[in-house]
C-alpha cells in the first residue's frame, strides 16, 4: 500500500508494510516474517494478536463500544479497575483512565498539583514522558522532542538521573552524586514546600534503558515522605511485567503515591491509566479532569482486562525475568568478543546494549548494526540521548529458542558491522 499520504512527521525504523502479526512475529504483504524485538515500543506485551485478547476485543465489540464516563458508567471500566486493584499495592485503590502515556503523565501532574496545592514538578535528565506540551517540558531524553517548540510550560525542574555508565562511576558514587544534586536543586531552584511531585521512570526508557538503583529510589521516597511531595512512578514502558516484576518499582519496594500506566496494558489498543489512593484522588475536584474517551471506550478496557489475565495465567512476569537473564547472559558472552559493546544492562525484557568507541558513544555503529539486523529480519530499536543504545524489548511471550535465534542474528550482524 502506498504510504505517501501519511504525515512525514513520523520517523520510521523501517518501511515494512505490515499486514499481520502473530506472537513475536510481524508479516508483510508478501508473507516475509520479521522477528519483532520492538513490541511497537513496548506495547504488544502479550505478543501480536494473542488469541485471548483478540477474543475479548471481539466479544466486547459485539456488546458495547462506548459508554461515555460522564454520562454513564461502563461496566467494563469498573471491571478493569477491580482487576488493576488486584495487581497493584494495597494502598492503591483508585484508577483514572485515558488513552495515551502522555495523557496519563499530564493527569498525574494535575493530580499531584491538586493533592498538594503546589506548583512545581521534578523530573530527571534523560527522562521521556510524552510529546504533548507539558509532557515535552518534562522530557529531556533528546532535544528533537523540544527544539522549535520552546518555550514550554514552566515549573519543571530537571535533576540528574543515576546513570553510572554515563558518569563512569560505580553505582554508590553515582547515587551519592545524584542525591547531592537533588538537594542542591531543592536549595536553589524549587523548595520542597513548593514541589508537588517527583516523577521518575524506574528504568530510564528513551533515555537509554538505565535501571534506577534501589538506593536512589529509597532516597526519593524518604524526601517525598518528609516533605509531603507526591512520588510518581512513570511505569508506561516498564510496567505490566516488562522488567520481570508486575511493576518495576517493586524491585526497590518503594510506595508510590501515583503510578502512571499505558503501553503494555492494552496489548496494542490505546489505553492508559493513573492509579493512586482514594484519599489522594478525592483531592481532585470532580469535573476538573477527564476526557471524552477515557474509561468510556469499552474495547480497550476489555483488551486491558484480557491482557492482565494472559500475563498472570501464562506466567509472563516470570518469563520476562528468565528470558531477560538468558538474553543478557548471551549478550555478555558476545561482549567478550566485541568490546564495542560498552555496557549490557537491564531488568527483565527491558534490556540494553550501549555501543562505545574510544570511550565515546557510537551512534554511527548503532545505526549500521540496526540496519544489518533489519536486513536479517530482526527488528530492534535504538534509544539514549546519543542514539548509541540498542534496546531489546520483545513481547513477553518470547521463548528460550526465539531469544537464541535473535542472539545468533545479532552476532552475525556484529561480525559484519564491526570489521
Ligand atoms: C516512560 C514513558 N512515559 C510516557 C510515554 C508517552 O507515552 P505515549 O507515547 O503513549 O504518549 C512514553 C512513551 O514512550 C514512555 O516511554
């Protein structure tokens, strides 16, 4: 199909004309099969067209497509809230639905402002929270997302993220540095008493797939508790089993005030959510937030319930953990032979390889390597501020054999591109 009428604002990893998806595979018009290690940027958690998700969508489509939340209460939205309640910490018992990650980020900021009566938000260097105006102001992973659109909404303050490999320090030194810088920010830019929320991705996503050390998250928790600041976890990319836990913040056992969810929740249907306690949600004046579709569009709700059921029933959280270990072990083996693989890191199936040459990020090699993988029908994405990180983010249904297939293709691509 000719795509020339689509806006050129979209960048494309490939121009593959996809017509069908199944499990970890995508197919074009002529039946060529591609291994999808992008999951549509972390969306197709249960794989492409999981039969149970498809069935739930078909069933829901035959019953109710839409029940606008301000007019009625669609039963499927209530059902999803109860299902989410079962997989979130006990203090989380209130859910607001919207359509995209950016929308949910904005909702979290509005809720934090309403709950605290404060104006300012702290985010972290390299963070990505979306592309609407407020979310853009919170996004510092790459200037392409902001340049030409500034000035952006005020009241957003950026603290360093504990990215040890970038700084070249051990984890404890990096955490200590970031804690001191956060303290400096509180002294010089936004006082704790005017700070509504600290918002962090527990694994920096677009910024390079860097897990936040638990010690840093514990510090954020302490600061938030001490000063009445909302601790907000942006789990848009890391949630729903992706990192080997249902939610990534579970690794650090922190207690977020607000959780931001999207992507993997709907297996491909547009749905996002913020989750909090009833006491916090009640600080939001009724009517002060909402939207036409959030919660009312019934098919994504049904897809989300089916997605959570499949994740639980098929043990996909554990599979993400196990396959992630397998993947990083395989990549670390390759690293011994290809020292341009500067760092192999990640949690579960949110895994990264950072490519370096002579101590500097190597985006050129990264691009060559990705193109070589694409020519072998293995789809991988880059990330990182310097575009020198390859992210491995396959559907959570991936098998041991499929990981090995991908590793073998990657090894051949490395042989070809690094000589
Ligand atoms: C951590 C994180 N937050 C928010 C977003 C924005 O989500 P959306 O693209 O659905 O607006 C993304 C998208 O990549 C993300 O990774």
